[in-house]
């Protein structure tokens, strides 16, 4: 379902949560196969540990982390 979506960070910021610094990641997922005027975008945000965020950025894995978050949220429990 989400295979054709491209995810990217739109913004982020540090916050303190339970005494720890974490990163709030805002994102957008866009369906690359949509026809003009018929798009379904996925927008949202989530927190992740600060060091994990920076390591994902260095490794070029942030879009994958965002995709994993979205897929996990969409799966029925």
C-alpha cells in the first residue's frame, strides 16, 4: 500500500520528554503514482531519540524511519 509513497522530513525540532532530549520529526508522504488533481498525501509527526535521528540522517535512512512509523500506525492491532 505504501510502496509508492516517498517520505521526507518537512521540519523538526528538539524537545524534552520525560527528562530526555528527543526530536519531533514532521513529515509528508506523497504518492508518486497519483494522477494530477487526485493525490493522497500523508502528513504527520512523531518523536524519536535524538541520537537515532542524527544517525538516520548520516546514514540516509530517515525516509525509511518515517515509512516504518507510518506503516506501523496504519496496521490494525
